[in-house]
C-alpha cells in the first residue's frame, strides 16, 4: 500500500511516519508532501492508496485538498491527522468525504484503530 503524508512541518511528517511504523504499517510505501497543492499533484502522479493530511497548510489547506480531490472524482481514502479536532471541523471533514479526523497528539494504537477500519 502507498500512503501519502501531507503536512507543512517536516518534523510532523516524520512523527506520522514513525507512528505508522510503530502501528504496524512499516512495510508500506510512504511518500511526503509539504502542502496541499504538492499533495494534489502527487495523488495524480503517484496514485496513493491512502492520504493522511494536516488541516492547516500553506498553498492549499487539507480541506481544500480533499474538496479538490473529490471534485476531480478522486476517491482515494482520506484522513486528517491534525492539531485541532473541533466538532465543527469533524463535521466539515465528514461531509467533505474524509474517513476520519485524528487530533494530535496521537498514539500508534489510536492511529492503528483509524487505519485498520480504512484498509481492512
């Protein structure tokens, strides 16, 4: 499986990657994007099986990325791993087609719980 991690913080991308490995997803192809626009391009060129995105990023936010993907009829599974998780954000994410919104900080167990439901 190919997983795209989109976050404007290189450190946060590395934390997500480390947590994915700790959660048992260490045999997968992991690709990174520094913002939503870059992620949108990578979805087109790399065809990931899953997108994990931050909400707040420059160039194109995570929710703008999700909406652009759905508008272009890309149905790649999409989840947010972000610092905020207000009820309003969760509603917007769900209505836009996200499978989950996981608020930071997160653990390998909480990440695995969300991903197992998606990739099973």
